[in-house]
């Protein structure tokens, strides 16, 4: 798709009336520096806000697989951010995947565009690009980042939110946004325990880079191997070929009741994965063995987040923290669209955060709820629970008409929002 295909996206949407007076330079604390957090920081800085991002990890987190953008809404937001061309430079080629049986014979195939959408990029590259973009020198107020820290309490007062941190000194911010993912701390502190908002959808997802000790031929071609309720895939992303230690990667999906483990305990996660693949055929044992020698593990449940109202007072949620679906729910695109709408509404409301938060939710909720639906079937599609379901899934993959229909449906869902045309307000009136 070329730029011109979507540069006039939503041209019928009336442009919002430009503001004549800039809103006051308000301070906003954002928790989480992955995708939603840096994207929001970029837009807020552009509108004259003073964003600070606190991130639990000591540095920007690497790892994670390729994520994709598809359809008009995603591409329009990227273009309005001025990031579309950079993303294209970093895009991964998208890899066709062959599903094999235990003897290595092909049983089904997936074309590259199935997972890659219009633009596919490594999650870590995307996060790095957004981080750099939120600090660009052309912004009036580049974002302040606090790494290796976490919010420990939030107390709303008449004119701000008093915040305490694990490490930094307490501070007061005008607004606080939770962009800290599926297991959001802001959501827990301001809205209630995770169990109220996060539903396990019956599957887990894991991924890691293969260590140097893995057999060189293991990831020579991109393959997926299924048994009822479990999938392992291996392959190499061409874009990473220049990384000295890169030997390929694996991605696993398995059915399981909800597991109880400490999310900071990497050994417990490895044990859970190894147990889920106990007795599996093909080269699965060899693949699972590499788990113990990798330091890049990504592991989470496939879950859906439903928060009845995304804001309370001066605190709001964004991205996976508000409407996550782990995998298959277009979480990355929805995070970027959400950041665009939230910042635009805050700028337009000129200080009235109640109005801004209400309009943000009103405009975004129907869209992201529809996108989230995809996450419901991710597990059963990738790792069908029975042999019959597996046979049916493979027949679907081998049917070009069925595949085209699925791709078209995903495109329609990802484009199902009338993006407001926020004026390019205030960039020329930087605050001190
Ligand atoms: C390491 C990693 C790998 C991923 N890999 C994939 C993948 O392969 N495929 C896929 O589809 N999706 C993946 N995701 C999820 C994907 O990035 C999100 O679904 C989507 O992009 C929405 O992003 P988000 O910024 O809302 O949430 P997330 O990307 O989940 O980011 C949340 C951020 O908040 C930080 N955080 C958590 N708790 C705190 C705290 N208490 N204080 C401060 N910061 C905190 C996290 O460290 C993280 O940086 C991955 C996420 C991470 C963090």
C-alpha cells in the first residue's frame, strides 16, 4: 500500500475547530514505556503538555515478536505521527509459515500477509522508534523518562494526583495515565484488583530467541507443529540476520487453565511451559530444551481486559491496561489509535480532563471492543483443542477463499473508526 492510498483517510470527517488559546502546560505521568506510553507522550508533548514516563524495567524492554499494523486507521495515525516512513524502513518482510506433521510433511500453509498485515515490525524496534520520537528535539517539551521504577500509591487531591514511587521522590502531577499493560499497576491502585478486569481465555503464549546452542537447522525454515491444544513454531526473521547472537526464535501457544505463578519468577514460567509440552512429538523436546538457556522469554496468558469505565477523576487507562487482548486483538494498533485520540481530546478540552476522558472513551470503546473480539479465537485457531478441530483449521488454511475472507474481515475491523481530525494545534506555541 502506498502513502497516497490512505493520506486522505476519513477526508469526510469534519476537521475539529482549531483552538485559539493553548491549554495550560499540564504535567502528565504515564506508567509504562512500551507502545502506548511513548506514543501518548509524543502526542502530549506536541500539544504542549509536560509528559513523564515511568517504566518498571531498567531500560526500554527488548524482546517480543513482530507486531503488525493493518488498515486505514492504523496507517493514518502512523502517518500523522510522522512515523510511517521510518516504520517502513524497519519493517520485517513477513514470513510464510508451513504447518507440518510429526514427520515434517506439510499439512497447511499460511501466507506472509496473514500475520504481517500492511506493515510488520519487531515490537522492540517499534518501541525504540516511539521512545526516540517522544524525545525528538523538535518537540516543545520532550518526554522525561524514569526507568527502573514504579508507582506505589496514587492520591487524588483537589488540584492534582500525589504520586509515590518505589525509588523516586514523591511528586504531584495534573494527570496520571496507566499504559502499563495487561497487568497494570495503575489499574490495580486506582480501579481495583486485576481479577475484576482480566479474564483468562484458556491459552498461554510464550516466545524466546533460540540460544547459540540450538541446532543450526532447527529454525532453517519457518514451520509450525500442532498437537491438540498446543502449537510450537520456529523460524528466523530476516531483519535480525545481522545480529551476531541471533539463531532464530520460537513462538508457542498452549491450552491451559489459569496458572498460578509469580510473574517476576522466570524459572516458574519456564517450568510451566516445559510441563505444557511434556511428551510432545516432532522436534518439540529439543526446542523446549532451549528454554533453559535463553534470556529473552516473553510469557503471558491470552486474556481479555474489560474495564467498565476507563477513567476515575484525574486518572485514566490506555492500551492493554484498558482494553488488552494479548495476541490477535490488534493490541498494538489499538494502543496507537488510543494514544492519538486520548491526547487529541485532552488538547481540545483545554484543561477539562473530565470532558476529555469521557470523549476519549466514547469514541474509542466501540472500536477497540470490536478489535478485542479477535483475541477470543486466537488460541483455538492457533492451537485447536481437538484433532477434529485441528483438521478443520488446516482445511480452512488450505482454502484460499476462506483465507481471503478472514483477511478482509480483519482489515474491516481495524479500519472501523472514524478518526477525528485533531488540528495540528499548539506545536508552534511551545511552553517554557
Ligand atoms: C516484552 C514484551 C513482549 C511482547 N511481545 C509481544 C508479541 O510478541 N506479540 C504481541 O502481539 N504482543 C506482544 N507484547 C504485547 C504488545 O506490546 C501489546 O499488546 C501492545 O503493543 C499494547 O501495548 P501497551 O503499551 O499497552 O502494553 P505493553 O506492551 O504490555 O507494555 C506495558 C509496559 O508497561 C511496563 N510496566 C508494567 N508494569 C509497570 C509498572 N508497575 N510501572 C511501570 N511500568 C510498568 C512494562 O514493562 C511494559 O514496558 C509484548 C509486550 C512486552 C512488554
